[in-house]
């Protein structure tokens, strides 16, 4: 288990009181990881302090405003590559199959390409595979880091940390192309409704029935969650093709 990837996955999850309670352990893991520079860890510590001490409702409101109301900050990685094209469905099915072949079946309402889900998976994989996967997404991670920096959000440090852990090379031309896309305005609710009006595609069960929750975070920092394969996953994935 790569504890740092697991910790970063938790940091990108919807804030909760459980997450706040786990911050001392999460901080201990990340601050001891020498794959990140001292400057990177110092910047990351500012986000850790904020998540540990700020009012939970303020944290949740900020999280939703950043990641749920803005497509250009979406944590669903394929959103930045395929948008709403048919290619996205095929890529999603392939990702589900990769998870299942590795014995990883996350119980979550999020899509398979949701970055916290992917990081939870990568935390169980050989480091060479981690590097290859994050290298493929390096331009997206760098773009998200830049966009979050423009909004003066501490979450940008998480993406910078991922790039350093993976020692990934960033295609600056690809980053520049993504940054040319206009930013969403999370305060324009009519525009957001129009953008998100298409039906959501689900690839797994929704045990929470609402905002995603951080599951068993302290008990599972070292243990991947690998429940028995759920046939509903395959059926939902086929429906998306």
C-alpha cells in the first residue's frame, strides 16, 4: 500500500468530520514522504491545516463550488479528455475492467475515472504502474493545479504532490491547450444546469445516496477495499456504451 497516494485520495474526497479526525495521521504520512520536495510538503501542509481546523460546512461549500460546479475543475479525468463524446463511455468501461482484473471493486457512487477512486486503486499497485498511469494524466494534473492556483485554492498542492511523487514529465503544449478552454463560472447556476443537464451514467452502486463519504479511512490506510465483484457494475458499464 502506497500510504501517500491513499492519503492524497482522501484529501480530494468530500470533506467530512471523519476526514477532519483523520488529518493528524494523513499529515504524518505526507510530511514524511521524501519523494516530495520540502517546498511541496510545506505548501501541502497549509491545506492540511485548513482541512483540519476550518468549519466543516465552509469546507464542504468550497469543495462543491470547486469540483462539482465546474467542469474545468472536474475530478473525473475523462471529462478533460473526452468530454461527453462516445469515446468516454468506452474508456470508462476499459477502466472498470482494469479495476476488476486487479481485484479492485470500489463501492462508491463516483464514476471510475474520479481521481480519488483512481488514486485508491493506484495505492495498491506496483510503483512502476503508478508512474505510468500518472504520467499519462500529467498534463491534466498540471492544468488542474494551475487553475486552482488562479483561484487561490490550496487544493492545487495535491496535484503538484502527485506530479512529484510520480516524477512525471508534463507536456506543456497539452497543458496550454487545456488552459485555453474558458473557465466555468460556478455562480452562474442557469449555465451550469444547462451544461450538466444530460443524464448521469452510473457504473456502480450508490450506497451513500448523497454526497460521497470517506469510508473507513483510519482502518483502511494500509488495507485496500476489495469486496466481491458486483454484477451491477458490468451491467451499468454495458449500458453506457
